[in-house]
């Protein structure tokens, strides 16, 4: 994976307008470096504002980070450029499911099926939406004006919390809700401390979960701090070159 990242970095360092920022951002996302993935996607979409796959990738990263509204905006931008982008249609439908908006998700998936009639992912999502819910029978119609529930809160028995299972955790993960998936695996291990697969998966998800920024240190001086000078926005080429240099340094230490 690192060799792939290095290759993509060399491409975009030579040509910041290259579409290679999409697989670069995706490679960072797959190994859990979500901040780097987000920066690569943002830089790339700034350089190529009419490249719809770039905004679809940006939406996927933001969704995995739990920034649902921003992710939906990115997917909407991708679809405003090209209405038939499969990844944007599927990603947007998933986010509507996270927000409990099943009918809107179904509408988007039906539209996606018209553009991509042989797509197995779209077919499976549509079939799953029409299946009866095992915890409460067939879904009842939502009353007009009712506040939508989240998709996963419906997985709870009546009046209770969702049952902690690996399946539930992976549903959270697929929707980009990594923190919730981590909590489910932690609860599984609390009940089953010798569950080795759950322990391994928890370790993987914990490594991929965004680390919250540390709280600012308390000031010990009574004097007012001086305002920081405005920072110059970094150019895409500078960022890509910085990443490439970091990889070379890392490889030198390894060898």
C-alpha cells in the first residue's frame, strides 16, 4: 500500500491537476489515515472542480469520519456534475439510511438502478430495504412530520438498546460510524473477553478511528497572547511533496 501511495504522490507532485489524487486519497482512507485522505481529496477537488469522482471520494471520506452533512454535500456536488456516478448515488443513499430517511434512500437507489441495471450492490440494497425487519416485523409507514429515527437505532428491541453483535458493529462501520462500531466491539468483549475475532477487529477499528484533538493547555501568564500572523494557504504541490518526502524518510529508517 505504501508503494502505491508513493507512486500516486509522485504523479500528483509532477502534475497537481492529475486525477491520481482519487486513488491517493482512497489509499490513505483504506489504511486509516483519514486526515491525509481528506486533505488529498480537498486539494484534488480544488484543482479539478468539475471532476465528479473526486467529490464522490471526498464524500466517502467525510462519511467515514462521521461528518454526514458535509459528506452529503460532497455527494450532491458529484451528482450535479454527473448524475450517473454510481459511487455517489450509493454513498448518498447510505447516508440517508444513517439519518433514517429510508424512502429517500429507496428513491435514490431506484434511480441508480436505472443507470446501472446490473449493479449487484444497488440490487442488494433495494432488496434489503424491502425485507421485513427481524426485530419488529414489517416496517410500519412513518407518520407525516415524524422525526426520522436512525437506521441503527431501529435494530434495538422495543424499549432497549441495540444488541451488541459483530454484525451490528460492521453495519456501523459501513456507514462510516467508526466510534459506534468500536463501542459495540468493546461491549462484546466485556461480555465475551476471550472473543479473539472481536478483539482483532476492535484493534483495527481503533487504529482507524479519528483521534480527537487535544484540549488547549491552560495559560499560566496573565498577559494576553499575541494574535498569530495569518497563515498562507498551502499549495497542493507543497503538500504532495511533503508527503512524498515523509515516505522516503520512513523507508530509509526501515531499511
